[in-house]
C-alpha cells in the first residue's frame, strides 16, 4: 500500500461515524450487513449514512452489492489488512542512519514489525481465506482490493490534492 492510499483510508476512518460503520461491518463478517440494519444500529438518517458509506467505498474499505431491493455493505478485509500491514511494517526499525533501532541497542525484540510485514504480504494472497468477502458471496464481478492508489477528493467535493497543509509551500 502506498502512503497516499493509507492516508486516504485513515482520513476516512478518522470520522467517528465512519469508524463505527466500518467496525460494524467488520463485526458482521464476510456476508456483510444491509444498509437498513446499519441505519437501525446507528440511529442516523439514511442520507447521512449514505454519505458516510460512499466515502468508505471511495477509499476501498467497503464494497456494496444490491440483492433485489436490499443493498448489502461489506468490509473489504484485504484492504483493511493491507492498511494494518502498512502501519506496522516498519515497527521498531529505528531512525538512525546506521539502521540500528533503539530497541536493538537495548536488546529489546520487536516481533510486531515482522508480523505486520507478513500480514501485508499475506493480505495479497488471502483471497480464499477467512477474510475473503469474495469467497463468502461468490460474486465474480466484485473487484475486491484492486483499487489503485489514486487521490480522492474530500467529503465536500473539493479536491484535497491542492491544499497540502502538512508541507507549506507545496501545492
């Protein structure tokens, strides 16, 4: 996963309502949940829920499938696993030019970084495993985690690529 793609996912999950939606979908498992059930659990208007789900869909964390008159939402586990792997892949690697981490200097063993790196690699191969929403629904037309790492606009429809507040002077 590229840094911009991870940032887009984290930005989407940075809203409490979207985080709650995503956690409900993860809890629901690979079969997902109907939008109506999500609305009932969250107690928010349908238009608000639709807005938040659309943002999660844009960054690839959620997929939707219409089954007759019911719209089913599913967490995209491969994308979630890739994000978690990205976040932990370099854990305890250190910042020094010599490549020695502070933990190595103190004799501390960090297994999280290695496990996170393995998880990111495994996420790409895990299309038939427990977290594969494809295997649960058997839908050959679902794209899964094939999204590119394009930049998405923010929720207001403005393109957030022109306002880089982290790097003043960079447009």
